[in-house]
C-alpha cells in the first residue's frame, strides 16, 4: 500500500518494520522505518493525517480475511539510527 504513495516522493524509502496487534484485533501499532530519517516525522504526520484512507484501503484488501479492521497507529522505528550509532561507537 505504501509503495504507491512513496513513488510520488523520490528519494524516500519507507519500510513497515513491525506491527503489534491487540488480542481482540481492535488496535494495531505500525512501526515505520523511513530513510532519510530527517523526514520521518513529516511522513508519519502525513500518513496519520490520511489514516482513514489507509484504513479503508487495508479494509478493501483484507475484507474477506478479517471481521474487524483494526484502528491503526503509526510510529517511527528508530532501530536503524540506533544501530548505526552503536556501530560508530564500536569503531572508536
């Protein structure tokens, strides 16, 4: 789903690095890894502003597999930045 949206923004790579769904399938926390990381907050705000459209598209794709389409919450995954920081410290 995000592949089509990121094609309009050259130079940005967006990856869904993880999802955590509640036991009753009512909430889903989606963790996004965004490169370059300077634009991560802007992109997450843009996705959050269009959350109804994203949830609708997800519902259209999964309507025969899920009874309830969960409420989506998007977060930035800073794991790559953290790993590169640790790598720099180890090289010193």
